[in-house]
């Protein structure tokens, strides 16, 4: 994708010096930092892509606090993370020490796993869906598991947990609910009234 330069806008991936600021649009980034005040603890950003839709839509401007401390992270926080050299916007699903279950239904084929929210009892799910395969996941200390609200989000279900040190910011405006049920049908905290839909990668 072509890049757009500007003398007053900071690049999403790096800044050579405060006096040389630019904006770079990258297809897989998920969010572009455009903080003019490079040393400010709060920076604006523009959402790119639909991985957080409908919570955050492409082109939406958000305000982000600088790198969050690991101790201050909460499940459901919407954060900026650097994954494979690119900055993306995702939701924190689990933090170090958490355990949860994931399932692909009856086969793995080309679908992403669906997640049972941390603390969700497994027994009712096994009773309702006896043919489903469940796998227990534990998150090591210093790692976080990220998901997108969008149904086709590529996130930790695809690339696994990421280091908490890779988080580069936390969205503070607009105020985004921490309710992980927003992520349905990717995340479930209770048995659904309808059959579990399949989420394709």
C-alpha cells in the first residue's frame, strides 16, 4: 500500500526524530499512530482495518495512553500491540496466569478456534456439545492473549500469546466496554441459545 507523508504527522512504526514526522499506512497494521506530540503520554491514532469492528471502525480516531504497565492490564482492555513488526489494535482476552478452554467444534479444518471466557465452566459445554473437542490453554507470566471484536480478526487464536512488553499503548478514548461478550461468536462466557457459529480464518 502506498505511503502518505506529512511534515506534521508521526509514523506508525518509527520516528526518526521529532522534527521529521510522517504517517505510513500499512495494510495489516490495524492502527496508525499519528501523535504530533511524540513525548506526550497520550497520543491520537487512526484505526485501520476491521479487526475491531463494530467497536472501532476503520478510519476512527482514538486516543491512546503510552505503553501500559503489565500490573495495570485488565482483561477486556483494548490495546495497541506490536506483532511481527506491525502495530495492531486488539482486546486483551487473557493475561499471565489465566487458563481457559478453546474449541474448534468437531474438526480443525480451516476455522479459527472459539474461546470460552476465563472462568467459564466446561461441563455444560461438553454436555451440550458432546462431539466438540476442547483444549485447555494456560497463559505464561509476562504474556497476553489478544482477540479482535471483528468476526474475521487475525489474533492470538492464529499466532498465539504475545509478550506483554510488545504492548505499545492502551485505548482510553472512546471509552470501550470491557465486556468480552462483544467478541461473540469468537468468545463465549455462557452457553449460547443458538448453535455455535463457525469462525473462518
